[in-house]
């Protein structure tokens, strides 16, 4: 399949020099690089957030019906908050 891509002039010139030096074609060099990039991305494990839960039953009973502002204010109490 044929396609057109835009590359910075310097990158293309360097790739052509490398292909010439190694006795290969620009096409082969680009194909090799693209295959390596795809393989590298496929091997990466997706991000997984570790479980950081603590035991307990959630909010204290007196806060279960409280709004966010009340819970936030209480959490900053004695720390310079309101």
C-alpha cells in the first residue's frame, strides 16, 4: 500500500544517510522503525491504580447525611481552614 507522510527535512535526510550507510532502503528502514514502535506500545502494560483502600465503614455516622462542604470544612479544621 502506498501512503504519503510528512517528515521534518532533517529527519528524512538523516534516515536516507543511515539507509545508504547500512546498504538498505529508506522504505525498509521506515518499516523496521514503525514495527519496533508498534511492538513497544503493544508490550506496555496499561496503567493500573493499586488498591489503597483502608478498612472501615465509610463516613462516620454523624457525617453520612452531611454535604461536601461540611465534610471538607471538618477535614481542614485545626489546619488553618475554616
